[in-house]
C-alpha cells in the first residue's frame, strides 16, 4: 500500500469517507515533513557541540526539499535552502560554531540552491536579519547557536530535472546548473503552481536524524526527526516548490484534516473555519504532558537535559494580533512568550514530589507558576552533589535554558511536565455531524539526554564518558 493512501484508509475505516487525505505522525519514521527538535553548537566546560544532520530519500524518485533552520527563542529563520535529492540519496551537513555565531558546512554533492559546496570552506553562515524586532534585546548572531530544523518535501522532480538531480557513474548529480537555473527562474515550469511537467506532488518517504557530538568530552547522541505524512493534498496548487529564499513552503500549507491517535484509536479533526490551517499540524503533535527518565546520580556524575520544542508556536504568538490558543502570551520585546507548566518528579521507589516555582530558573515572578518561555526549551535537572558541586547541564544552553534542583532522594527516576493552560480548539468528524471539541495541552516534540561519567573516583584506563537520548513520551487522559 502506498504510504500517501494510509491516512485515507484510516479515515474511511472510521467512517470518515470524505477525508481524502490527512496529516498524521508516521510511526514508521518516514514522511513528507521532518521536524528535528534540536541543534546546538554551544560550548561546555570542557568542549564544544557540533550538530550533524542527515536527510534520507528512501524512494526511487528524485525529490525537491526545503531545509529551514530556526533559532530556539522565537523560531526566527536563520537559514533556508532548496535541496534536490537523487533517488535513494543521503544528504549530510554539520552545524558548527563560528567566531560570531554558527554556520552550516557540507561536502555533500547533492544539488542545493544556493550552492553551499561552492562557497569558501563549503560553508554558509547563519544570519540574524529577522531578529530586528522592536524592543528585542537578543539580536546578536550568538543567538543562532541553538535551535531546531524543519524539512518539507516540495515534490518529486520529473523529466529532465529528475535526470539532472540523479547521481551518475561518478557519484555526482548530472547537472546541478540546470536545476539551479530553473529554481531561480520565477517563470520556469519548476515554479509553476498549476502544472506538473517539471515537478509533481510530494509523496513522502523521507527520514532524518541529527547527531549531537562533543569531541573533546567524548560524548555523542543521535535524535530521530519526527515524521509527518499526509501533509500535502493536490488542489489548485500541484506541488510545493518555491524559489530559493521564499518563506514558503511552510507548515501553514498543511491538509485541512488531521488524524490524531489516542488510546489505540484514530480520530479525524479539522481546524475551525476561523482558525489558522496550521492547527492541523498542531493537533497531531498536541499532548497534555510529556514524560521520560532523568538521572543525576553522584556516583557517575550524572547529568540530564530535556529538550522541549514547540515547532508551531511561532504561528500563534508572533504577528499583529497574537496570541492565539493553545499558547498563552504573545512574543514580546522582552524576549518571552511564556506558558505555565507543572513538573512532577518520581524516584525509582514510587516516591514523588512537585517542583516549586521558586526552585526553577529562570525564576518566575513571586507567586507565579513555572513557565516555559521559548520555542525550544532546554531544561536541566540539576543536582547539588555531596562535595557541593553542581551537576550542571549536558548541552550548556544559553538562550533556551531552564533548570531546577532535584532533591537528594530523587537522584534518578522519571518526570512529567504537564501543560496546564493550553487547549487547541478543533472540529471532530468534519464529514459527519461536526462537534466542537478541544485537545488539551500544547504541540510538542523533544527528548531526554542523560550523560554518565564512569571510573572517575577509582581510576582506571577505560573510556568512561557516555551519553544517551530517548524521545519524550506523550501523556493524554
């Protein structure tokens, strides 16, 4: 069965025969859209992070893909480019730290527009043009050092352009120049909104992951991208290809319907007519709470960071008339758009405690709840060790940082972060008798990263640094 038909089959099986296609999170890990929850190039006490990015085309068709890098405070775009993948192609790049900010570097020969490999050092610097918002204080290029990535398939190349993108006997694309010429020409068939002679509709089959590496500390971990399938449905526009530098395609161009899986069942929702279309993406990512393990044991110098990313938040908190639910506050010049959360931690013996807002950093105003105020939030489970030192952070975030101190009896266990005041309005069963309902929570992706350092106190010559990550689990009642 073709993957693009899966959502239709599910919808029909539930009695929603009119739902031609709907966006959903593909548990197989492939799709038309990939959301990478985190990149960082920040420096730690003993090293520096790099983030390696992989995009894989599992199909036998050449693909056109938009790659967009967004900083972590408010999802301002710091780089985007068009990528053209050969059948069964893999594209790789690495985000590195620069003297002022960050940059993307690649030696991969798959066609990109603009041309990255042809630049000095095969590198393009991130930019901060979009940070210039009235009243904002964090405008420097250093803000580009933390964020996340989205990849959107624009369509499948056809005819001569498909042949031009396909790798030949020398392992390189046949004619990147032809693709670049067509991509930047607003009147080319590649950029036509109504014909498919050069490009047809997206069909999915992409997967991706990032690897966070700190060479000096001997630590690395890999994080899968979240895959959305059924994202695009052919209508008046036949594909999603736009010229390089265009702000489109975007998550706002999603199908009107969304399939949400709850308690073993699939339910179809549709944004209210007065609501933004991106609600469909938010619906498939919304959870009341997220949960995962943490570990800050003294004996292994344990460290834990959770990355909590809201990949659609910018569409609700930016602009002339924000905010829109499910988010609570507009992005302001004080560099904050905050939503309340409750944090409960459990040790491995079923004891639990809630985190006091006064113990959370950045500290909220007196009497206020704990809040997450960025689009990417890197939350550190801190621990004051027996020797008085602090366990500290895995990733050493600056612009996306939050932290709280774990009590002595809670050196390991699991935790839950509940989104207490978010709720997404949707229409259930849009092809039958519509019912207005709400999905409680916030649209969220992320992971827990846990670091161990072994053998420090008893010597030894074995390698002793370890880092692992695990995706955040959605909790819905």
